[in-house]
């Protein structure tokens, strides 16, 4: 059963998972012609009630009720990574499109299950991150496509922090399988690189762990200690199908850095891009032989624009086309990240990426 949206009608959204990031989404989803958030639910009902009150969402309901509500076209899945596949599969079984936070699922096998279930029912899957849709990385992708740095040769992407306990009041899940810096920060780095350089062909990785326990640093539970169950510093090499080679480092073990966040170097120039988790600029271009960098003009995208991918998916559903921050891209990103982990666990060596992915261009055709 496919669920089509009549032209001009907003997509009716049910939010599942009313935690830390949900407020950032709800602040940004202010496009009544495209999306209408009609209900919210959480495994902890008090969170759904508080979110409905704070953001004027008409109904706070149980998850089962939300899924059974025939009025809802799309489930926005903002649960923790361990719940992504389960909630997405339940939403698809209930005949709803899904937009999920990253990673698409806890494993590639689960991701395939989600995508196959959606395809069988004629439903669409969207997946964060959506920063590559922001004006900053989009402008960089255009410059590369237009030959501004010649043929891309190499890239560096760094997602390095001292850890999410600096801002998250319940950071434990980010140190459990399904998260860690590789699965939490990695999706930003890999989707930005894929947007700039095309599909990844093979990967290798190595990791370490700075500490075996950490402490909650903010909120009511500050001071409470918890175990670290994943590597917290992961270095990776990515070989792209079109020939470029990239270094990707994701870390929760870096207290400060002056490393640029994302750079692409080509045969005739270098492009310093916005960070992989930024929607706006700045960006800088230096052509071979030039004295220094010129700033690239980028309009807009400042601040936290999370939800841009869902808004784009809303328009895509209205137009009957695939979303750009798609489940297929989320699957390619997950295969890359799992490949890095597999290479690390084997003690090194390249892992081939079996399924490539070409980005959907603005308006729905393949880039
Ligand atoms: N916090 C951020 O700044 C941030 C930024 C970008 C992406 N994300 C991603 O967003 C997702 C959510 O992160 P968060 O920080 O909001 O986490 P959180 O722990 O603060 O909130 C998750 C919420 O989901 C609920 N939940 C979990 N499993 C559920 C289920 N099966 N059914 C119903 N409710 C369920 C929890 O009760 C909780 O309220 C994660 O995938 C994370 O990687 C978070």
C-alpha cells in the first residue's frame, strides 16, 4: 500500500522520540505548507506530554496509537540508535513513510530490512544527516562539479570532540554499540564526502579508546559514571570509486584541535569546506599558483538547521519523487562505517563497499 500526498496538502508527521534533539527539529520545521506535526509519542510518556505542550503539537499519544493513526503520513524517528530499525519497521508496517535520525539502523542487515519493507509497500525512507543539503556544502559540491579544483585527488574530514557529555544530559547511549564517534559523527563526515566525491569503493580503519569510564557532565545526573562500550577514536581511509582518497577521523578523545574540519584537494586547487556537521559556510578556495585563499560566497545556512532533510522529503512526497537525504544514502553511509569497523576488528586491510550510491540532484534526478 503506497501513501501518496495530494499536491498542495502538507505531509502529516508523527514524531516518535521526544528527547534532546527533538526540540531542535521542532524549532526548524516551520513550513506549514509542507509539514504539519500532528502528534508525538515517547517510550517515556511524560516527555511526549512536555513536548506537545512546549511546541503546540495537537496530540501526545502512546507509540502504538500514533502508529495506528491513519491521519499520519510520515513517522519522524528521533529515538536512540538502538531503536531506529524497530521503530522504522513498525511505522512502515503501519503504512507510513519514515524519516529517521542517523544511523539508518544498528546494522546493515537491519538497514536492508527497513529499505526492503518500505519498497514492498511503496513507501519512502529518509535519513539524517542533512547537512550536505545546506548552502555551504551544496556550494562546495557545485564548485567541485564545475571543475574549480580540477580533478579531486584527496580529502580530509575530521569530526573530533572531547565527547557528547559536554552538552548531552543523558550521553550513555552515545558510548554504546550503534553509536560511538564512528556511528555518531561518522555519518556527517561520510555523507559530506559522498556529496563532494561520489560513492566510496573501499575502506580501512583503526581505533582506540582513551578511557573505559566517563561521567555525565550536565543536567540533574551530573557526576554519575558510566562504562564506555565502543572505541572512542577511529581513524579511517576511504578510497572513492572515481579515484580520490580521503582520511576520516572521528573521535570523542580530542580536547582541542586546530585541524580543519573538511578539505578537498584537486589537480588545480584546494577547497576548504564548512564542517561536515554545518549547514552554512564559510568556505575558501585556493587555485594552483595563487597567493592565498579566496572566501567563497555562501548565502544562509547559519546556526542549527537540523530538519532540512525532512523538509526536503516533505516536498519530495508532495511531488511524488525520492528524497535527497534518503534511506539509500543512509545505507551506503552505514556500509562504509561498518566496513571501517570490520577492517579495524580484523586488525587492518581494505574492506570493499559493495553498493555504491549516486546522490539524487535537486528536483529528483541523479546527480
Ligand atoms: N542530541 C543531539 O544534539 C543530536 C544531534 C543530531 C542527531 N542526533 C540523533 O538523534 C537521535 C536521538 O538523540 P537524542 O539526543 O534526542 O537522544 P535522547 O536519548 O535525548 O532522546 C531519545 C528519546 O527517544 C525515546 N525512545 C527511545 N526508544 C524509543 C522507542 N522504541 N519508542 C519510543 N520512544 C523511544 C527515549 O525515551 C528518549 O526520550 C539519535 O539517533 C542521535 O544520534 C542527536
